[in-house]
C-alpha cells in the first residue's frame, strides 16, 4: 500500500460539486414552508438515506422515504414527507450547483498521469445532470452509481466494480471523498487508500490515509 497509485477514484457531491446554498438552509426553508418546526438535520438525512437508497426508484422517492423515516424517528408526522420533499425541491435551485473550486482544472491535469473513475451514491440521471452542469461528463473512464448499479457506499461493491472496469487493483488506487463514514469507510472496506477532503471535523473517523485541504492539493499529491 506504499506504492504510488495509478488510479484515482472520486466521490461527486461535496467533493467535486456543491450547492451555493447549503442543504441545511434549503431544509430549514422547506420546514418553514410547511409551518412546522425543524426536527432533524441534513447531517441526519445523509446518515439515513444510505439505508434506503437501494430500494428507491429515483431521487424524489429517496427524499420522501428518508424524510418519512426521520419525521417518525423525531416525533413528527411521517404523512408530511411528500409535502416536505416537494417543498425541498421547490427551494433547491438547480442553478446553485457549481464545481468545487479547482476541480475543472485539476482533473484534466490528473488524467495525464492517472486513470480516473467516479463512485457516487445517487440516482444515475440526477448525478449525470450534475456532471454535465459542472463540465465533467467526460472526465472519467468509468462511473459507478452506487445504490442503483451496486450496493451503496460504504459497501465495497461499488469500488470493486469501478476498479474492475479499468483493470486496477485496490492497492493501485486512492479514493477521494468528503464524508468519512461513507467515503473513507467505503474505501477502507474495499482495500483502497482514502484521501479525505477536509470539512469542519478535524478528527474524522475512520481516519483517512491522506487529508486534503482543497482539491488543488492534488496538483502535488500527498502520496
């Protein structure tokens, strides 16, 4: 695991793209639209939706079922989940989506030295739209939509599929992601080194192999 990698796999949401208006603000506005007190956070949403991802046909169903489960867990009315989902979608402006600073220049540069792949939890068409919106549709040799084509991260299956598609072994790869419990844990489960794109939590668990303060750190990779 000390050799220089030949393959870099990336997460998408929060790693290569983000919304100008954070999900927490959108969720708060959605609660306000319905006139109900917020009873869970976007962090709790992200922790819970992974459980439901494999059984949902699209993003709307995923949000509705996750909202229903969280409302029930936190003393709310699960029958409001559909209304909350519509309010969230109404508040979320697709034009707010933008590439993480540096991604559009760093990835083409990396492609001259590494094989690149994407492993993302999410509905295929939704994630493809995001890639088109940020100009990275053609940046990867392989893309795995975990939760639909495979089990969702942090299961090792999506990592295994991506590596198989480009004929790479786990010890030849690094995975770059922003969520320790999903991205770092999933990479570790697949035997892949993990590079964590740092957020506010300075003590991530599980611990990554590398810490990136910015995608631009990959201009001079830490391995």
